């Protein structure tokens, strides 16, 4: 018999064959220019009708120079391989001399696929079991649909790619019977090397994404040729040389189907299905299997990316949690008891960390400094500038007043070292209260005007004066203003995340709701609690996109 022989890196692999055709990824039998598994078991003079009646359309045997005992077919022995890899050679002097005749194409298309498949499926009680004697194509469309829907339903439950591939491997035995399955991959290695990522011969299956170093690395041989082919290969009569580097994986197998799995146009992975029988796969179903295998590959790749994203997000979340903890440690651990003042504060960030900042300073002569600042943006970048602002405020060695001096100090250092090369800026309100005179001296760096609620019901907005936001223009001056406060008067110092919070319809929370909470809330603690609860009720589940800080002081 003639055989085709392929060169390999570590040996040769032989595929039993008669004549061989040029590589062709098309698997529809009986088309001109394609290889056929069977040769017509009649003489050339047989009629088309007698060919159709032939009870034994036979397969090319390695022990004969013609098909079984019949007169040699008009085209001689046919190839046992659907498409040889590029560069494969045949020992015959010539390839198939001419395309099949229309009559032979008619005869081949009439072959029932049931003669090829060795297993079948039966839907019974909602479950599918393998049986001898029927084929999947013999099931009606409702049974096949039930089988496919059940498979898709099960696969959709998996979030781990390893579990999904394992589940599909069990299901595919029913959908497309086989005896052995391998998966090859080039991820993480350079050609011509490849890894065997999965094998049904292994007792334990490493996770090919997390335990890549446990996967065997190979070169050459039949698997190497299949890995390089970039097109499906159907070898119907398999005979692999003993010196093939992957010979153990082919032991006892008589036919093979390789399926490239594409990623960005390249076949980085190949699935190899094998059967203990010659011609163990139904050619009519091969396109469907190639299609579904690649769809599974895309789904698996999506799960791998999702898992990697979860790992990355978890790591990032841990880092942001640490940043938030550090940031909160910069805020006053507990509100001090200050002469002539009752103080409460609420602090909420839109993300793990935020850019809002408040602080209280004990100054000479029982005076108290009240600082509320808001860094542009939110999240980690804002938290970094917030930490810098905190450090600059606590290293200020100048006089306690006027308040504008502290803002000038913060502004000049931010512009000189931090914000001049970025778009970040900081709004801030700083006030110094003297209980002896009951006067609050203050200055603002572009901050939202605080609201003073008199016991008479009057609401005074501390606007005007001050200067631009911090970190924008170096050398800016910040004008001081002052206001006298009576017993029971209250001041609400807030960041813009409160009035600019939105409900599901896009309406703003506004200042009226804030004023209502200050007037009706009772103590400073009750006021901040009522305001935060009102914000949550108003948002009605809509996410807050900015940090929210409210500091309320009642003067005794």
C-alpha cells in the first residue's frame, strides 16, 4: 500500500492513505476536488443504479492495493485523510487525476450518515443518554433542540472557565461521540513549541490558565503539524509512528479530527478529537462541531477575562480600602469639646476614598479654627491632594489670624509643588471663632457659602470676599470677613456634593432642603443625621457622584 509521510521535529507521523489531495478545509463529501473516505465498490462499467444498490461501500484498507476484493475504483485508492497539512507528501506518482463524475457525486451524497457514527443519543425523561444503533441526526428536531438547550442552560451557570470546559467536555460526548480529546495551545510559548493544555487521559487536570507551568511542552510530530495547520484536519485511518513525541496520546486511536480555535484571527489553540474506530466521525457534522467549538472558545476566553478582571478589581479594591483608611486617619479621630460651641459632622465619600476634607484647630486664647475643603474630582487622585492639603495645613507655622493667611499658605505651596502641572484645585472655607467676642472671622477660596441660621429664623449666606480656589494662581490674596453670632445661632459648612445630589429624575437636592434640615433638626448631631437621611431618601437609589461633607456648629 502507499502511505503519506509527514516530516516532524522529533520523528515522522504516518497517515494511511492511497492518493492524497492538496490541503482543503472543506469537509462536504462528494464535491469535486475534495478527498473522500470511501471509494466506490464497483467496476467502471457499473451503472449508477448498481452503485447505489451496492451493499458494501468499502473503506480503503492498509493490507490491500485496492478497495477490498472489488475491481479497483476508477480513481484508485482514495485518501484516508481529508486534508493533509501543508508540505505533506504522498508516495504515489500522481495525485487524483480528475474530479469525481456527477454520477459518483450523486452516489456519495446518497450515503446515509448513520453508517458512519458509532453512537447515538436518546432523550428520555428530560435526560440524554448514549446508545448504540441510532445517531444524533436520527433524532427529531425537538429532541435535538432539547439537547442543545439543556447544554446551553448548564454552561450558562458557570462563572469559572475550568468548570465550564469540564462541563462541556461531558456534554459533547453526547453531542459528538468520541473516545479521546486533547487541547493544544501556543499561549505562553513560541512556535514551533506548544503545550498540551488538556487530555482525557490525565487523572488530574491542571488549570491551564493558572497552572500553565504544569502543562507539558512539545515540538513537532503529528500534533505539531495539526497545531501549524490553521485549518481543520480529518484523518480517517490513523497510524502514528512509535517515535512521534506524542505517541502515547494516540495509543488505540484509529481516526482523528483536529479543530483550530481562533483568537484575533490566529489559531492559538487546537482541539483534537479521536475515535477508536476508523472513520469514527460523521463528516456531515464536522462544520457544526468546528463552529460550536470556536464559540465555546470565545465564551471560555470571556470567562477567563472576567475572572482576571475580578482578581484585578479585588486587588484594586483592597488598595483603595487601604487608601480610604489612611485618608480617614487624617480626619479628626473624635470631635473635641470646644468652649462655647457644639459641633457635629457627617462625612461621606462617593468612592472608597474621596477629596473632601475637614479639620478643627485649637488656637491661642480659646479660639477655634474651622476648615472645610473640597478637592476637585473624587476618588484616589482627589484623596492624594486632600492628604497633601492636610499636611500643609498642619505644618503652617504662621499666626492664627487673620484666616486668609492660612489659605495663602496652602495656595502658594499647592501651586509651587503639586497642582501647577495638573488640573486639580481645592475650594476651602476657613473660619476662626473667638468665644470672647462671639465673632467668627472667615475667608473663602472659591468655596460654597456657608449658611448661618439665626434664632430669629433669618438665614445669612457667608458669600463674597475671599479669593480663587487653592492651587490655581500663585500669590493670590484672600480677603477676610467677619460675622457676630448670638446664642443659639447655627452655621452649616458643606461641600457641593450635598446641594448637587440628584434624584432619579435629575432634580437637585438644593439648598432649601438643607436649610429645612438645619432649622428642624434640633441638635447639631440631629441636623447632620437628618440631612444625610434626607439625601438618601431624595436620591432614591441613584448613585452619588460626589463626596458629601456637612459640619454644623451651634454657638452657646
